C-alpha cells in the first residue's frame, strides 16, 4: 500500500466491448446496461471491479484506521535490595503489532522481544530510585509507560533490654540499634507503652531507668526509617516486654499505725500491702485470723492489738502491729473514774464534816469539875 500511486494518476482500465442487443437479460421489460462511475478510472460494482479501488477510496476519504490500545509494563518487584535484579515484561494491545523499546539508565539484558512484546532483565541495581520507560506505537500514536524501582538496604532494627526480669530499684538499660543502611541516612526511634514518644534520631538510641513496680509489663519497640528518593520506608523490631518483681511492702499509709473503733458500729481493719506478684495479707488477733477489709459489728472484745503480715514468692514483709482502741470502752473507763472520784470525795467531805460538827459540840459543852486542867484525851 505504501507504493501505490495517487488515484488521480491512475489510468482507467480497458472495458470489454458492449454486448450485442440479443445478449441482454429480459423478463421484466428492462434491459441491463453497465453503469458508469462518477470518478474517472473507477467502475461501479458489477463487472470486473478492481480489489484495490475500494480500499484506496476509503484511505483517500477517511485516512488510516485508528484503534485504542494500551501498553503494560510489569516487573517481578518494584523494590529490591542493593545490587538486586528485576525482570520486566512490556506488551502492547495494538492489533497492528509493532516492535517497541525500553529505556533505562540501569544495566539491562534482553531476554526476548517480538511484535507487541519485549522482556528485559535489569541487573546490579545500585541507584536508590530508577525510572524505566517502555513504549509502543500504534497507527502513528505512541504510548509510554513508566516503572519505578527502589533499590535500598534497610536492615532489621535490633532491640535489647539489659535486664528484662528486674527487681524493684534495679537499673535497666534499653538499646535500639541497627546495621548501616543504603543509601545512608537511617534514623531510629524507641517506642514505649509507658514513656512519651521520642523523636527520630540518627544512630543508636538508649534509655536508662530505675525499675519500679508500675514498670512491670512495659513494652518496647525499636523503629527504623530510611528515605529512598521521595519515598520513606520503615521497619520495626519484635516487641520486648519488661518484667519487674517487688517484695511486699506495708507502710503507715497502707496500714495506719493505730485505729479507733466505736462499739456497736460496723468497723473495718484497714491494712493492705503492695508488691509484685501481689502479696498475700494475713492479719490475726490473739493468734486467731482476723481478715482485713471486712466490715463487722464491733464489741468490747475487739479492742486490742492486731498483727498483719504480707508475703509473696520473693519474701515477706516484717509483721505490722496495729493497736485498736474502742471509743466506747475508753469513755466508760473515764466515766467510771469520775464516779469513783466523786464518791470518794463525797465520803471524804462527809467524814470531815462530821468531825467538825463533833468538835463544835464538845467546845460548846461546859467543862466538868476536875477536868479543866486535864482535857479528855
């Protein structure tokens, strides 16, 4: 078709001589005659129409045919390690198969190609970010697709706890580190479930703390971040958990050193212990169990001294002695003392009064004869 001459330069082909009158087809009163074409050199369909004439007419009037098509570029991976390899396959859906091409700055090896497809292997990828272009043409229209490859080395971050099973008040160190990355610029961050979030930092990250009971169960994660081109990639370490154990503890806040109860009221022996594992608390009075934290009506027999002890698998806390005073009993004792004193004072006053009255009566009596110089003894 590309060597065909324009239609204006084509001479009309020789037509056969007209048929004799008796050769016409009759039957309806009409005689068939060859029809002439309005275009020179082109006969209407009927007798000996050249095959190329209709195609040339369509090309002259409409131009070459067009059809929508797609170009697809796929790879085994869009992210590879430093110096890695990627296999790319590019194809076109154009019905008129053509040979395409692929452009890249990376080292490539042709695996195969043909009409409408090609396959290339990219080797030793060291550029952190690379764009690969594949193109195909269809009826004069070219389409280009892009495949992006990230080549980097982001090591797995490492998290280490110096003493993962610590006791209270023991120092603990947590370290977040990683091997070098490619490209350079690796940043690390230590994340804790009990600590404020720290900013990203270059190089290892350290955290030191003094183990407390509330630190038990704290979780830590080491995070790594690397910028590759305009992309950001992250990796995290496995989660590590800190365990803290503490001996049982009781103080004046958890077990008040003295408690006052009121007779006839519901009262509770106030005492608790802290520790990890949670300690077991046992309280006794006169050698008999008396649970703490249980309300019960108070009688005079509850006055006295209570002994409480807390234990867990680590150790036990020294006994805590809790004296309990009953307000009603103390008041009765005070009132009894006042009554006794009043009775004693009244008796003493009466006794003095009687002695005074007797003395006055004796003084008022006239002296007897022979007794003036010798008063009664």
